[in-house]
C-alpha cells in the first residue's frame, strides 16, 4: 500500500528533470512493480493448486490405504478413459447445464419483457422475481425436495391431482427433469436481470420510429429489440453456463447422481470423497479442465459466430 | 458495461477454464489439510482435548453433560466439534491419514473401526479398559464388541449401538385384520404389506436412496437372509449368484407393489416421516427409530406401534449391527486424558447421569447390558427396550448369512472399497426402481465392480 504513495513525479526537486522518454519508461516500470503483488498472488492461488492436482493425478493413493501410495504414471488417466463414467458424466453435464441455461434464458427473456413495462407494484414484482436467485442452492434443493416434489405431500403432485393427472415420483421417475426444474427456477431470475438491463438500455426513439413506420409489437421485438439484446443474451448464457457447470447441491440432495444426473462436479466429489481415490479424482479433475478448455475455445466461439452472422451488424 | 468484442471473445474460454479449474480444485481439496499437533503436552499442566463427533442427538447430550467430567477432572477441558456424518468421515479420515493430529478423540462408525485399526490409526484400548474393574468392559454388548475387535484387541468403545427390526402400526394392521408374529418371515411381511397397502397408506417403507449406508444397509441384510452375500470366504464376488438377484428382485418388487412412491428420495428420515404420520403401515429399519416413533411430540403414532424381529428367510436373525464408537487416534498428544474421557462417556455412571439429568428415554441404547436392567429405563422404553436387547444379543456379525465370510460386519463389507462399491451399485439400482433398467445388467456390472474390490483383498 505504501508503494502507491511514492509516484515518480514527486521526487526531490534537486534531481535532474527526466526527459519525456525516461519518465515514460519509469512510469511503465512503476506500473509493472505495482502489478506484481497481485499477479504473484493470483499465480500462487490458481496455478500452484493446479500443478499439485497434476502431481496427485500421477499418484496411486486411496486415503484408506496409506501404506500403498506411490507414483503410478498415467494409470489414473488410463482408468479414467477406460471407465465409461467420464464420458457419460460429460454427457450428463452438457444435458443438464445446456437445457437449464436455455430454459432459464428463454423464461428470463419472457419475464424481462413483462417487467420492462410500467405497472403498479412493478418494484415488488421485480423483487419477488429475483428471490429464487438469492436462496442458497442447498436450501432451495431442500425446499423443492420436501415441499414441492415430495411424492405424497408435495405441491406439484397436489397440483397434478387438481387437473386429474396421476402423481409423479419425481426423483425416481424423472430425475433429470427434476434437476433441470430446480436449476431453471433458480437461474431464470439471473438471466432476467441481465436481459432487463439490456431492455432498459434500449433507445426509445428507435422504438418510436418503428411504431411510426407501422411495425407491430412482434415485428418490433424481432427486428429491433432482439438484435439489440444479442450481447446481453451472450453474457447471460456465458455466465449462467459457468455457474451451472459447477452445480452440486440439488444433485447431492435430490437425485444422488442417478438417472443421468451425475454431472462432472458430482462425479469428482464421488471419486474423491466416497471412493477416497485421491489420485483418480485428481485425474478426473485434470481431464475436466482439458475438455472444458477445448469445448470453451471451439464450441462457444462457433456458437457466437453463428449468432453474429445471423444477427444484424451492430 | 459491455466488454469490447475481442475482450469478450477471449473472456469466454478463460472464464470457462477458470470454472473448470475450480472443479478440479474441489477434487483435490481433500489432499491438503492437516493441523499442527495437539495442544498441551503429556503430564502436568492443563490439557485441552478436541473431540470430533457426528451431530446425532446422543452426542449433543454428551456435550451438554461434559461439565460433569470437567468438574471431576479440573485440569482437563473437552472441546466438541460436531459434524454431519459424511463431513466427519472426510475430516477424520483426512486428519488421521495425513498425521494431522487435530483430534484427541473421534467418533467412528463400526464399519471404519477395523479398517482404521489395521492401518494403525487407532490406539489399542484393551489394557486401559480391562484393567479397570469398575468400568466392567464385559458388560458391553458382545456382538458390538466383536465388530470393534481386531486380533483380540479392542480399538474403540461403543457409545451407542443399534440393530434393525420390523416396526408396524398396530391400528392399521388390526383394521386390515392381520396380526404380526414376533419372528416374521419376509414372505409373511410381504403378504401383509400387499394386504394393507391402499391409496392412502403404503404397506411398507423401505429405504431406496442411493448410498452404501442408505439402501444397502437394509438390502444387504435381505441378501444375507436369502442366502446370498457380497463375497465368499475367499473374496470371490457373489453378486452374480441367484440368491443375490432373488433378494434384490424381492426388495424392488415389494417396494413397487406396496412401498413408498418415490424410493430414490427415501432414506431413514423420509421413512420416519411417513411412519410417524401414519402414512406407512410397516418399516424395517434401525432400532433407534423406535424411540423417535414413541415420542408423542413428534410422532402421531406414539403408543400405536408394535415391534418384531427383522424378517428372515433362511437365517435365524437378520438384524444389522451398527454402533457409534469413541476411539483415540495414534496421533494424539494427550492419550491419558483422552482415555479418561472415553471411559467416563461410556461408563455405567454416565448412563445414570443422562437418566437423572436429561430423562431416561435419552440414555444411549445398545452399548451396555446393564442399561437394560435400570428400572427407570425399562419403564421409559418399555415397548421397545426388551426386543432391542434381544436382537442386539442375537445377531452374529461374524457370519450373518448362510455361508461363512472373511470379514466381521452384517450390512456392509469391512473393506475400504465397499463404500464406493455400494454407492455405485445403489445408483444403478435406482434405474431398476424407476423401471429404466432390468436387474440383470445392473448385477452384472456390480459383479465386475465387486470382483475388482475383492481382488484387492486377496
């Protein structure tokens, strides 16, 4: 902190006044010096654990067998690839995350459009709509499990009964849908917030001009509002994907990884804390990083490119 | 607010990579950990003991009463760290396996005691307990003690223990005109369950929630009594044998015909809920549940319940055996003080103290014979104490099934790999409960997994 106080221009006046180039070089040097502590901290905090993970992934180490620990080369990776659970988990992650993100974004768009008009009690409605995002994930999963989706006393089956439909054993019969429901419920407000900000940043003059030109509500939305929202949709999808990739609580509390809900984070948890296989879990972790980097750099870029060629140029 | 176009492009992979990295780190968070030795040295000076325990009601009672111990031993203070069962297992495994030495006393389940003892993680308590005539180590329930003994050495002391039994709602069974024998067979129980089952009431509640300690606690006892087993005496996996399949098929069919609607959600707590609200007529589960069902404050069926031995097919008994035990890790710096506390918390005097201070129904059950001779306890737990004691003494952890086995334990296999094995098989079983898969392929995969774990023991 003290470093911040000494800027080069406040040096003793006895010194020769530096030329322009010297002063710029010094400024750069000081800026770099100021950057170092933060950079070093983030390297220590992010890269050392990663290197350690790689180290552990090369170890044969079950925590309940302390005597049998040692270097095992790439054996852990071989068993990760040979065992089918990595690929099926990857599929489950893509399915659960993808569906929830798409559903959250679509619903978020709907609610954002509804909340964008002024009506009495808009502030209250907005606060209520945001609430699910503020509930702790574990608490939300418990509420869904006990109050809403309980087979005998839950509200969902009560509602189905009102319209004459048979009750559903949610976690047993429809585990994937159950998880997607909870996640969509929780992340719709998040998408809604971002899209609402986008809607409110829209230029009213353009909308007025469209109305003057005789465009209807649907045409205005499709040709003017949607292209304007594109960046906001991208951000919402990106951030929601990052958060949902790590989702754990509803799976642990409700379906326990059954019926196609064993996502990568739950698989990692199981290998590390149920199997107590430190080496194998670390190998799964490293594989996850690799696959995610590939997916992120190839798939997402392509996806966004599709968006931008189909959309209207900014 | 918006990022520039290029920055955004780069932010996407970087952000996702960071998220993935976070995932990876969670995986190895278990590897670090550890602490810096005990607090005070041996002999002289005040000693501070750290006790890591599950947050069960009986353990909370122990914390409430610890001041009585501290008054008797002014130079010892005891700090409790309460955790969920899974958290405790992780925390203690990590601490002990990495020589952390954070804990002077730990509560360990009966599944882990032999494994940890063989790893050299627990101190041998045989001498400390046997030399003290007042402590009366022979008063501890024999089957429980057997499960905690490795090569004739006792590595932990039971704080409380349980078996499993059949609990049934007498009103619902009477209404259907059926009576329950004291030693029912599974076939009788299944018939009664299907008879009683109606739109409003489930015939029976049986755990279906994935996890080696969830569905496979009752299910392994069913497998045992059907004549099946996870392994034979030479560690050959027996999951592909017809008895194993028959038992699992029986269990799944019974749940589907007359059991709870949502088996994958249903564990101990959910069944307790169903039975105590009168929505399930029968339940096979831990004996400690009886105390909760008979509590009029939380249960609508208090006084209406009947109890019978766990149903059997080919064996005499099929109750399981579980105990929460106090043990002292090898890494402690305060062994003498820790022994003092362990003896106090598992003594006859402690049971008297709980009875007089907190109420007789809260005395830790299933640990000592003498507990069942305390008149006040017999009165407070009249409906289930005698049968609990009978079952606890009758079960045989050395050979719970038809064939001999090479481990001690009933509803689990005492090898490190079992929690992983049980967990994976129970997840596949969820597909069978849901009708997404047949039983045969699930058991085929289970056989391979089991054989892999069995080979590690040979």
